């Protein structure tokens, strides 16, 4: 009969109830990396015309600077999430950071369009590797419950703040130094994380080595690539464009095929039992809506500020600092809200707050006296949006063992990437359809108002659906 000491040794170590010194350091390292990746999504937006003139991009090809990054970042996220489970999350995290640093240096030194686009593809692939690996290290380092909710809240806050910071920082660097510093700024940050991370972050992987599900990997990766390409093409040419429709159809067919491939695979990339989990399905749908609506709202307000009110690109970017403050506030308070009322009520409440704040923007007029409404509504909407995002991340990764966290965070990150990609084309198409292509300020204001209404309705429907289908899933 085993002794009491032997029984105690056999039990798993009790999960820490508060952040230890080591966990704080782990959190800082992972949050710095995720913040840097978020900045990368938006830092070049303001600089695109300057880059085009400097490297000789034609106006038609300028969009590929953003599209090349989006395609590789969204298309390979789920694949790399599963690879992280197999080869080790810390290993893939470090490899991805090294690639990000090298590709950022190459982008800053680019002398022609081809060199820059290759660097952007490499940056996208690095993002596809680092984001799910970093998130799975976060969820496996912090036990399910208040500590994980707090870590995910801070992660979400800094991620959203990173999108805003990128737009502001891109304008400042381009105006004061050069667009090349939008790339160079990543290099020292990546090097610092590469030096510190191996000393504080333990390796984490699945319990058993398995071979990669190649048919599943091919179908989901090519399907996502086709879907993202179709969405970005539709954003430029409209959803009636033949190439966009064909690409979207191919993407949908391949993603449906992926489900049936996984159903029959002995070693699936994502087990079907996971895809059928209520928390995974509805949690990710809520997250998709959150990213689609808030990122596209930034696009709509950029149109309003520049085309209706006549703000400069830099001034418009600085205006979104208030939105960034709202998302940070929401991220910091999300864990406490979840602890008090539960995950699903937090997700629903956040959606209702975001919907109300978005609907308030319907009151915007054609002069700058309405700036107070824009700033107040975007701040409040940012708080609500972040409550949804943290609720989505907690819901989508809860109830799964650490061995499957790379896969779960890969799915969640894929949701994030697709949401970021598809929101702007959808809202752009609504504005274009409403204005008929007119550049008149009154027509643009009418188009923006219509898109804002659609945006608010989508958020409201998402909140109601989450409340209906996630009842009983109220983990704190």
C-alpha cells in the first residue's frame, strides 16, 4: 500500500492562484511578442503610398503589400497551430520570431517590389507561426480559471492596442524618419524576446508524437488562402467580380472538404469532436463577429474622418488612440467581469455594449463638432469589443487538455485572422453600393451610415446568438 508521501507525489501540482514572479516574466515576454505582431498588421497602412513611390509599385499592385501578408498569415495559422502541438510550442515560437526579425530586416532593406513582397510573405508566415504558438504557451502556462482569463484579457488588450498603435506609429515613423523604420523597429524587439524567452518559458507540446495530417493540412491551408484572396479581391473590385467569386467558392468547397477529411482521418489536424464542441463553434463565431465588426469600423471611421471631415491620415490615426484606450480598459477589466458574472454573460454584455456604441455613430454629422460623439462611442465600443474577444478566447480554449491547446489556439487565431481580413471588404462593398462610387462628402457620409447600421446589427445578432447557444457555459 503506498505511503502518504507517495500518494502526494503522484498528485498533480496545485495550480497557482496568483501570478508568481516567473509567471509575470512569462506573461511579459509573450505579451511583447503578441503586441509586436498586432502592430505589424496596421503599421504599413499609412505608409503604402510612400512605399509605392519609393520602390516603384504601380497603383494597381500597391495592395499586394498588405495582401501578401494577409494571405500567408491567415492561410497557414491553423497548420502552424497543429505543428506547434507536435514539434513543441516554444520551439516554433522561437523559430517564428527569428524569421520575423530576419524578414523585417529584409523588408527595411528592400530595393525593389519583389524583395519587399517576399519579405511580407515571410512576415506573414512568421506571424502564422508565432501567434498560435504564443497563445498556446499562454493558455498552457496559466491554469484554466481566473489566471488564464487575466492573461488572455491582457493579451487581448495589447493586441487591440497594437492595431491602433501600428496606425499611429506608421504615420509618425514615415513622416519623421522613413517607411523603412516600420520594418526595422521589429528587429531589436524580436532579438530581445529571442534572448529572454528560452530562459523563462518551458517547452510545451502534445503528449505523443504524431505524424501531420497532410490531406487535412493541404485542404484547410489552400481553402483559407482561396477564401482570403477572394475577400481581398472583392474588397478592390466588388463582390460581383468573377475572380473573387471563383476564389471564394473554391475556398468554401475546400473548407467543407476539410471537415470530411478530418472525419475519416486517423490522425486529424483538428479532431471532428473538437469542431463539434459548442464552445468551439459558438465561441469562435462570436470572436469572428467581434473582429469583423471592430476592424471594419476603424475603416469606416477613417473614411468619415478623411473624406467627410477632411482630416489628414496622421490626424485620423491619432483619433483612434481613444479606441485603443477603450480596448485596453476592456482587456484589463475582462477577467474581473468574467469572475463576477461568468464567461457567457460577459461575452453577451460586451456585444450589447459594442452594438449600442456602434449604433450611436449613426448620429454623426458632416462637421467636426461631432468628434465628441465619435471619440465617446469608439471608446465605449472598444471596451465592449474587448469583453467579447476575451470571452471568446476563454470559451474557445476552455475544457481542452494542454496537449490540444496549440490546435485550439490555432483555430481561434484563424478566426481572428479571417475576421480582420473579411471585415473591411464587406463594409467597403456596402459603402460603394450606397454611394455608387461618388466621392461627394454627403454621399460618403450616407454610405458610411448605412455600413455602420449593418455593423451594429451584426454585433447585436452575434451577442444574442452567443447568449442562446452558449447557455450553461459560464466558466469564470
